[in-house]
C-alpha cells in the first residue's frame, strides 16, 4: 500500500514498486487504521510528509519515502535504490 497526499509522488513510487514485482495499492490520502486493517498490506510505503505520526501507530512494517532528508530518527528511503532494498527486506 502506497500512501500519500501528493498524487505525482504516489504514482512514481507505485510505478517503482510495480517494477520490483510488488502488489501495489496506491492511496491518495491518509487512511484510517481501520482501512489499513481492511486491506491488510504486507508493507506500507508512506510518502512524506504525512499529517500526524501515522507510522508510529501502525502494526505493519512501513517504509518512509521522502526525496528530502528529515530531522526525524525514523528509517527513511530517499532513493529508489534504498526503496528497493527496503522492499526486498519485507517482501
């Protein structure tokens, strides 16, 4: 599940994940925890910025994607190479 509010970013990340043979469900807003549970994704890719601290509430593994460095201690993928490595770890 690829989550983000910027449509272009979600589409670009989704396209990359498809090339990695991952099943992709792009979500162009912020889902509720109930919606995430309903879809039961193996891994979430959160395209930052995300309102609130959604990734701190999740039980599923998640990858944070941003093309900008963040001042946060969260694991972050900033290149498609890093994203691929993270996907391989979870899938």
